[in-house]
């Protein structure tokens, strides 16, 4: 699931990157936390729009609307965490939800998704996110046991992995992670 989502988003960003040329006429200070000259205005369209909505003046908002060919009235639909006006779960949200799913007897795809999330998060990070978003269900000991309980998942069909990983590799990673976390 996450791999497919990631690939679709990468494809969209690459397409947007090639379609948008030039630089909008806005104050550089709006992007104080990044190198303004290195902003990919196509790939980062939603971020740019959200930042200008949040920090820009009316003229800059009008400039961004002109630059991207959208109406000012559409700005309320474009916010951080939204794609095409639809609220999307953040990776933090997904990490917490996947840990929660595994803690309830996870499916193979849940383990696969958490394995992919390990590229961005440590297991400790994901446990913290789970505790933050699911405090009433968080029992760290129980969650750690769930991360190495493959009894339900073993009987399920494996998802197609575009990275060539197999189920045994996924399981070994979790066993090692939990052992290292406990020590």
C-alpha cells in the first residue's frame, strides 16, 4: 500500500516538476527555512501554496494563484495535509495506524508497510507516534510482542513487493528490531 502510494506521488511530482517553469514574484523571506533558489515549484506546489496562504500578503496570494493557474477561492481547499482538497493522512499518522493494526493481529501487508516506514522512522519513533495517537490502546510490551507475532500473518498471501523482499526477510527484520529495542 505505502509503496504504491509513494510511487503514484513521485510520478505526480515529477510530472508537475516538468510542467512548472519560472519563479513566482513573491518575497524570499516566506521560505526562510529553505533555499529559495532550490525550490522545485512544481513538485512542491501544495507546500508553496500552503506557505503563501499562511504567511503571504494578498498580492503574493494573487501571484501564486496566477503562477499555478488556480482561483483564490480554491485556496481554502489547498492546505498542508490535503491533496486536491482531500484530507490525507501524514506518514506519522500512517505509522501510528500501522503499529495499531499490527498490535491487533496484523496482516502481512501491515508488516510490509511498517518495514517500508523503517526507512524514515525508528521502531522507537513509531511506538511514540502510536502512544501519541492511540494512548488508550498503547501498551508498549504488548505492541512489541505483536511485532514478532506472525501467527495470523503467516497464513495470508504475501503482497507483491516491488523491492524484491520476501516474507522471511521482513520477519527477521522485526525480530532483530524488537531484540535490539529490548536491550
